[in-house]
């Protein structure tokens, strides 16, 4: 299966990016990785229907990925920068999610939490759970990944529940982590991207 191509390097520029700019770029990558994970699950014949289940799956994967990114940021940033980066990242992910969920599911009725608020609430709730799990240079530990698998299991029809945890742990998470790691490496790189060669022909005298 062809891998998702992640564009993560900045074009040539004159200065370092702010935590908010880096977070915005990383939020877009995170969204694409989550969508790729969902598409791969459907290609593997797991039933994930457009509607509430589709977005519940997306919420879970996005929370997991943002938790992974937070651990990666912890190893790369000072505490204040990390907090600024993560706040901006989660808020931008919630905005992208809301745009898509509002479009496909409709805006929640008056008095109900927005899709943005629902994601932030889930992120805050699950942050306490994921905080109990380990993460090192190799990535999240077994329990970290298994927790995502069991949360996804609860969203799946009975026929898929027997296999979904293994699929998440053995296939989907390794692919997603590879893309997130490459995304972080590119977004946080301080090396300017080489200028593209001109397409115009070069004439001689």
C-alpha cells in the first residue's frame, strides 16, 4: 500500500517560526495522518460508517496523536514553549475537526456543546488517562497503544471487535507514528528548504 506523503518542511524563509506557526503546520499533518488511519482501516474491511462512528473514531485517533506529539515536544522544547505549542496545536486540530464535522454532521443544536468543545473535553479527559502510560525514544509503550486499541474496539460493530485491537497496535499505530515523527522532524527543523530550481530555460549569450 502506498504511504501518505507528508509535506512538513518550510520553504526558504528569513527567520525561525513561532510555536503557533509550528503548531498550525503540525495540526494539519496530524489531521491528515488521522484521516489516513481511518482510510486504511476501511481498506482493511473494518466497518466505519460516515456519521457518528466515523467522527468518534477520528476523535480517538486525534487525541492519541496529540498525546504522542506532546511527549515528543517534551523532549525537544522548554516547558513554556511546549505549553504554547501544545495549546495552539490542540486548538487548531479542534478547529479543523469542527469544520469537517459541522459540514458533514451539521452544527449542534442551540444549547449543545460545539464539535470544537466536544473534542477539547475529550482531550482533557483522556489526557489524564494517557499520562499514566510510558513513552521513550522508541515511542509509546504497549499500554499506551493498547489503550487506544480498546477505545476503538468499543466503537466497532461486534464482527470487527475481535480483530481491531491487533490491527490498531500492529499496523495502524506504527504507520501513524512514523508519519508523525517525520512531520515533527520537518516542522521543527531549523534548516531552510532549498529553493526550487526555476522552470524557465536558461539562455546563453
